C-alpha cells in the first residue's frame, strides 16, 4: 500500500472511530438521563401507600445510595 493510500486509510479509520466514540457518548448520556428519571419515579412512588414487600423492592432497585 502506498504511503498516500495508507494515510487516507488511517484518516478514514480515525474518522470512523471518532464517530463511534460520539455515538457511544450519546448513548451513555441517554442512559444516564433515563436512569435518573427512573430513580426519581421510584423515589416519588415510595411516598404512596404500598405493601412493605413492594417498598423493599423499590428501595432495592435504588441500591443503597438513597435515604428512604
């Protein structure tokens, strides 16, 4: 492969990797936002009357990071 062809190949590869990186970043941002929204819904749901078992499941879904 000539030097020019190699340079074009690596330039295309770099651009492809950068586009994949940007796509992954957008996906992570979307997932983080969705997780935050779900956490807020669970916190709000915890204020409603419910069985102790269901309340325990909600708290477990939030993990140990939230005060209840």
